[in-house]
């Protein structure tokens, strides 16, 4: 049976690394996971208790396509708490994870063949989802001077119909300040293109609060998720904020593509938003892990790094060590028992000389992983 040309997308390499790590663990090895951007903690306990209570109260079924009204209202309140914005809950769309949000946003904003700029290095699924939907991703090679974030000159004259940015970014953890965000929004809108801001790592910041694109303009799409700060990766629930006149556009697509997000996940998400003590305890772990990484990676020999402003990754230039990051990551897994992600996932052109290290797991795991990396590099 034939397959479509749109299905011919690249694999998500970090998932292949996860599978190799799983196979090693099945064979009896103890692997330290620095490959996947997944918190080592689960959903807040109060949130899972709320789900148990809801299930005891009656069956869970379809919700309206845009999500539970009480969850949309609570998300809108978050924008007041975090950014001092008065957001209309009607503009909030609950989605099946951030991935569901990207599918909705891309379908709402772009036509077949439209060109969408994405910073490189950047989250690989942007590129693959765009390609699978018949759009054309356009990599914008970023520079160290701009902390691996795009700037307007990077897409001047490229005839883009959209620009997608992430701050804090994956894999670099770097952030856009207000002036940089505003410059990107204004340049995109000035070119008649749509602006999408991936804010999935908001809440996980270290020295300054991340800037939301909504602080700059209402005429943008913002995508977020409960996966990272709220520690709910497996629940697959996120949200979008869209302009008022786009709500019905997105709703029609969501009704047909997804019917609605998981009712159970929405119940957990609503309760998770008030689990401040547990969420801040998670942040204490990330802060401790970040400090360990910024000290331990250079000591091990990975010294071409920039301190991340947010998220829980360190992106390392390993060009002095290898020109094949995938083989290097496989060697580290085999000989050190540490799973890391080759940069090819994030930058198909320059990623053969970079690695991403995640520090989302326990502090004990991070300390052990750094010890193993130092031993590996000393023997290499």
C-alpha cells in the first residue's frame, strides 16, 4: 500500500535515544537520563486527588471543543498573575498538549505551501509537523552573538507567511527580552506574516521572568502546555491564546480534528494550577541541577556552553570533540551509561557538532551523570 509524500518526515531522534536507553535498561544496565525533556516528577499530588474525586463523582466524557470553561478561566487568571495582563478567557483554547496546539495553529493560519520561519537550533517537531501538513519550514540559522535566538535580519526578504519562536528555547534555554520580542513581532507583522510564540517553558526561569508575546501584542498566537512547569508530560494537555476573531476559526478545526482534549487531563490541569508549593519544590530541584551542570559539564570537558536562562537544558558545542554527534551520543550511552541527545534533532545543518543535556531529573541522577561523563571523557 502506498504512503503519502507528506508522511516522509525525519524521525524524532531523541525518541530513538530513549528507545536505546530503554533497551540498555532492559538488559540490566542503570542509565542516567539526560536525553529527554521530561520532569522527573509526576503531576502534583493534589491534582491527581482531584481526578480521583471527579471519577468517583460520575463518568468523564466529552467536554466542549475549546475546553472546560473553568479551566479556561483559570488559565486566563494565570496571565494576570504572571504578566499583569487582563486576558479574556474566551481567547483561551485548551488543546491536546502543545503538539495539538501547533496542529491547530498551523492549520488555522497557513495554506498549503506557505513558508514558516523557525530558529535553528529549535524544537524538531516544528519542522516535521509543518512538513506533514503541507507547509514549508524555513530554518533560520541563529548565532551565538544573539544567544541562538532569531532576530529580524535573519528573515528579512525571505517572503515568510509565519514566524515561530520559543522563549525559553529548546535546546538552548535562552530567552528573548521584551525589546527582542517586540522587534520580532513588529518585523513579522510588518511583513504581513503571522507570529506564533511557543511559551511551553514559561515558569521555569532562573534570573528573570520570561516575556510573553501577549505583553507586546494581542495579534499573535501563544502556545503553552502543562507538560513542563506543571510536570504533566504524559497527560497531554496544553493551551493556546489566540486573537478574539480567531477563536471560532480554531474551534471549528478543533471540533473536527480532536473533538475535545481529554476530560481527565483537564481536571488534573485545573487542580495543578493551584499546587504552588509542590511546583516551587520542583523549581528548587531545577535550580540545584542547573548549578551542578554549569560547574560539572566544563569540568568533564564540555566547556563550550552558555548558561540557560530558562527550561532545563544545556546545549553544548562539541565541535572540538566530534563531527558526528549521533555517533558520539551513542558512544556516551554505551560507555558511560548516560543518555544525551545529538544536536541533529535541533539543527540538521550544524547539529552534527552539538549535544543537548537535559537536567530535568533528580539531583542525585544529575550528580551521578556528571560523574560518569567526567570518567568517560578522562578515558576517551
